[in-house]
C-alpha cells in the first residue's frame, strides 16, 4: 500500500468521524443532506459486495465494514434518531437524475459484464456525484456550519489523494483503471469551487457560502 492510498483512506475516515461526531454532539443533523448520505450508503453497499466472495487483507476488510456501518449509522441518525432536526425543505436535489443515468452508464461501460463488476462500476460512478445534493443544499441555504465544511474538505481531500494513488500505481505497477481515474477526476472537479471557498473563507475564520 502506498502513502497516497493510506492518507486517502485516513482522510475518508476522518470525514466520516467528523460528520458522525457533529450530528451526535449537537444532537442535530441540520445542514446535512440526507440524500447525499443515502447515496454514499448505496455506494458502499454495491462496492463492497466482494466481502461475501473474497478476502484481500484484514485492513481491507476492516475498512470496508467501517465504511458500510458508518454510512448506515449516519442515515439512521438523520432519518430516525434526529429526524426532527433534518432540513428536508432544503434537501431537494432530485437524486433519480443521478442514480438512473449512472446505472445505465455502469451497464454500458464496465470492465466485465458480470453482476458484481457492474455493481462495483455503478458505485464508482455514483460516488463521483454523491456529494451534489449536499452542495446543492448549501447553495440553497446560502451557508454551511464550519464543522460541515471540515467534513466536506476531508471528503474532497480523500478523492484528490486517491487520484495520486492511481497515478502512483500506474508508474510503479503498470496498473491503469480508467473508470476509477475518470470518476475521480469528475469528483475532484466538483470540489474545486468548494476548496477555493474553504481556503479563502473557512481557514480565515469566516463562514462558507456558495453562490446561489
């Protein structure tokens, strides 16, 4: 395992922990898109079905279980435990406009036309756009809590580091996965505007807001 993948995994884990702690400590999921979290739960479920068929390493298996468990825990906190604080009026992104095209693309463009491979490909494509409901929600409300921006920053950092991971693997192992690379580039591009605002506002102690 190279340093980019390890730090990418740690950044991803940090993002998840930040989000869960934010919800639990404040007893509120205000400002958090439940739709984005449902999409992430769907991403991890379809991606890690190989847990039922293969074993790579203890680290790999542990991280997969953590991602799945945390994703569903987050969905539970938003839609059950702290449902009264969920801002459904602003979480209005039409996720079917993401899921349906992504599902169709996964059937058409994949490495192997088999159920597990198609579902894995679906998860890669879907992850690249799963943050859109959250960004859309921030644009509607006009601002985001600082702790929420930290969550988004580490989530975006994870994708950036994974891009370097794929580049490293190509030069060191000759391994090239165009599906993962293109999806990673798309996801990183979606974060570019946020990264700029995070650096110019949040790190200077100001609240983050996105153009409506």
